[in-house]
C-alpha cells in the first residue's frame, strides 16, 4: 500500500513550512538521494501565465533549495505548449521556454539552472523511446535526453482543468518532455485537434490521426519512460483553475479561466502517480461544485464541443481515462493510505465518498 500526504495550508505565514514538511514526509527525508546525483524538477510551464496556470513558484524554490543543501545537482526543465513555443526539425520557430519560465514567476530569485528542452535541437536534444508496454503509440515517441541524464525526477503539476484533456495534473505534466512531433501526434487523436494541425503545418511536421482513438492512453504512456526515476508527484494548490485551462485565457482575451482560492490551501504528494492524480481529480470536482452555475456555463459549452471529457463531479473519479489506463499499466495503485494534516472534515468526507465509487 502506498502513502498519500494531504497537508493543509491555513495561512500565508505557514506556507513555506508546510511545503517543506510535506516534501520531506513524502520522500521519507529524501532517502533515495546520494550526494552529487542529478534531480530533474518538471514543473507545469505550458505558458508564461502566472500561477495557478503554471506551477506554484514557492514550491519550486523550496524543493530546489532543500535538494541543493543535500548535495544534489538540481535542474528545472520543461518545454512550453505549441501555442507559446514551436519547435521543428529546422529549429525553434517561435517562443522560448526559458523566457516563459521567467515571466511565469517561477524563476524569481531562484538561481537553479532552467533548461528549455527545445534548446538542444531536434536531433541532439531528444531520443526515441519504445517499450513492450506501449500499446497506443505505433512507433514509440521522442522524449528529452534529460530523462537519461537525470538520476531522479520530481513532477510538480498545478491543480487545473484543461479544455482538451479535462484535467491537467501529473500525467498531463509529462507532455512537456516530448519532442514536438510526438507532442503533435497524440493531439491528432484528441478533441479540438484543428489548432494542432495548423501548428504542425507551420513547423513543417507531418503528423496524422492514426485513428486509434488513444489521446488519453498516449498521454499516460509517456510516464513509462520515466517510471524508474520518478520519485515524487507533488501539487501545491492555494489557488486552482476550475474551468478552461491550461492557460489563463482562451481565444486571446475573450475567455478567462475561473480561479478559486482554496481555504485552506493544500499540498498533495506521493511517490504513487495514481494516488495523486485520482485525489486531485476528486479535489477539483469538489472545488468545481462550489462555483455558481453562471461561472460554469463556458465549461459546460467546452464539454459539448470537446465530446471526449466529462464534467467534473458527473462521473466516478476512477472512471477517468487517465486513471483507467494508468491502472492497467501499473503506474500506481488504487490502494493507498491517506495521511491528512489540517484538512477540514467536510472535505475529507467528500473525497472519501468520491474515492469509494470505484
């Protein structure tokens, strides 16, 4: 049985202490780290938008500092979404993940090295990954070489909905590891793929819908490439996007995501990807149910337009396609112990009820 840690942040003054406590608890005081080893922190940096559209900045800073104190070589790395960074065989055509990292507020005064995965180039920066467990990608996928260079990986998603995938949490966070052709390939199986087709043509990348209807499965299978090195998935949420996402706005300034402030804030952490994912889906469902109907209207329209995702709270969390395929691949377990600190009983009861609907 794995352990999931859910710690409440009652006020701003205790935020740093709770983040640190949760991180050390969930890693058993970083028992896996040896001095000099490289740890890759993978934040959610789809855009230059500030938190909660991207990862909680203080969490990145605190974990980096703790790891450095313990003798680790820390790297922070990601590649932003194709709407903000476009990378093709002939180089970067648009944007910079490094610039987005700075604009998002994650960099702050953190002096840890950031790597935009597109920076090393199409051939030198990525390698081909394939395994017998991959059933959805016909020819495997291309993923950043930093997967090979890192001894350990820590995933730091944010708590947010997503117009294409429904939610963007731990499994969706791994999309930023892919080379652009692989990233565009799985989108061809998904909803609202017209935009991705336009980006593929712009970058002169040939991708087609393989008719496998495996959008969600392809996303989950990315984690097979990092399973042996993933030590922790940790989400800090003092705020959350409960509509739209992953970016703060959609169609320019026309639509904005609904952002809610959590009371208390929450840190969700485990070495078990599924435990964090399913709990975060349940928590997002709880938050979504609290907002008024008029604030949900754009999200309800997105569900109709999308056709592949369900409205939060309408189906059992275990029926989520990310969770179903992750269980098939044994990327975690449906049997985990939850340790709560500072979480109100009404929230615990809601989550418990959600997790029993297996």
